[in-house]
């Protein structure tokens, strides 16, 4: 294999894939990146056997071929080089890297040892703008559970039905839901759970322009990202097996009160109140009275915080307590200036909505 590649292209390719490589792997090949050169492109592929990421970049290929190299070492080398890079690999998988006055020789492993990239049999697929799915992931991923004993909650639930794509995440104490209209044929409907690691990678890889093509089968899904700068990235992930709980049951019925609040003002007040919470007393109380919202945090070993906000409220006096982090997370993920808080009473879940397809349910805490 012999090729010449610009520093920008090789850095872009390696940055896209190297995150999935685990530093604690027992299989040496999983620390390596597969480099395959043909035509006018080089494709870099990395995997941890659950998530695989491949990125194709432009290069001048004078002799096609494939090898694998330790990805962290390779990235460390090319990051320090300047200008164009000449890359050559021999039949013993020893690679030479030249740039200007710099020369490196690095030992790799045969491309045949690299795990095969999963192939898709069923062509169930949907295409949508990258910025749309990026916003949907941002509005739900914070609610994914990290409790490994409830593994079906360790990812985002995707539902593709009736020309709609719905994303849901919950950890049992809160639930975030967002949906988007998509072009979907009858036979393309499906439901599956994408694990958190793949979601975090997607979050990193998705851009504000370009499209993403989502394909899904029995136990895996792929996201093909095509950007306007010519970079194409493919992420393939195993899906979480199991049945996602019926999230519709958790969504409260008709609210007694619906209160419009400035998002930025509310999130800043909650952040200030959160400072005065502790592990034992990690709740803030929100007391709604005529045109005033009073936010208080009180923990015996720390002290207390109190803050008032002017709001448009004509309902009966109502006090409810929440974990402040469970309100700050969705407010941070939104961009709208105004949010709506819907309440039934102090013991029922609270709901945050916007003028758009987003819904967030959060369980209250006991009032001290």
C-alpha cells in the first residue's frame, strides 16, 4: 500500500473513528485502526465489537491495499507532522510515514485479523437532515439511565411509525420525548433501542449540515453521515435487546395548571439554588403564588437559598419539590426562550413542554 495524504484529511479521518477504541482491550487488534486505500480514498475503521465507526477521506493512492496500526500512536505521530504525508505499508504490515524531514516506522497487524464490518440484509431505512437528529438526541440523551441493572434503559428508544420518528429516554425518575415527521413507508416501521455509547459517538459526529441515512435490522442499526465538506462517516451499532417499558403510561393526563416561564431566567435561578443543596437534601422547592414563583433550597448542613421570579400565574397556591439537576438538564438542552410547566398537584409528576414536539416528565420529591 502506498499513498500521499494531507494532514487535514488524515486527522479528520482518525478523529472520527478513534473514540470507539478502548484502551483496556484484551484483543490487540481492537486497539488498531483498519486503513484501506483504493481509488482516490482511504477509509479508516475502528471498532469495540459493539460500535464500529468508519470514515472515508480523500488521498492520492498509488498502490491500493490495507493494513492496521495502533490508532493512538498513529494519531500522535500525524498530529505533530506538517504538510503532506507519504504513507507506505509492506507485506509484513510495517508502515513507513514520511513528512518533510520526519520519518517514522510503525509496526501493525494484518488487515485480515480485523473484525469484519457488519453487513445489512434488510434495507429498512429513513433519511433526514443531520441537524434534526442532532437536536432530537440533544433533547433526550441526558435522561438515559446509567444503572446497568436496567439495561434496556441504557440507550435511546427509537420508534418509527405512521410517518413519525419518536425518540424516548428515561431513567425511571424522568422521561424525555421528542418526535419529528419523516418520510416512511408502511414496511419501514420499526422500534429499537440504540445504546448510550453509540448515542454519544453520534452526538460527537453529527454536523449542522448534510444528511444522515438511518438503516436498521433485527439487532443492529447504522447511521451514514454525509457532510457537505465531502467527509462521509458510517457508524454501525448493536442494538439493546429487550422490551422498552410502555412510556405512554408515565405521561400525566390533563394538567390543572400551565405556567409560562422564561427558560434562561429559570435555569439560572435553579443553578443558584442548586449550590445550596447537599447529597442528603438535594431538592429545590418551587412555590407558585399570584404572579410569583419562589424557588428555595434548604439543607441543614449547608444553609439556604431563596429567589423570586415574576411569572404570569393566577391559579391556586401550589408548592412542589424537584431534584434541581432534573430540571436544569432539559432546560439546558432546549433553545426556546419560553417553556411551559404543567402541574396537577404536589405529588404528581411535573411536565415541561415547549411550542413544539417535545415533552419532559419529572417525578417530584417529598416536601420537607
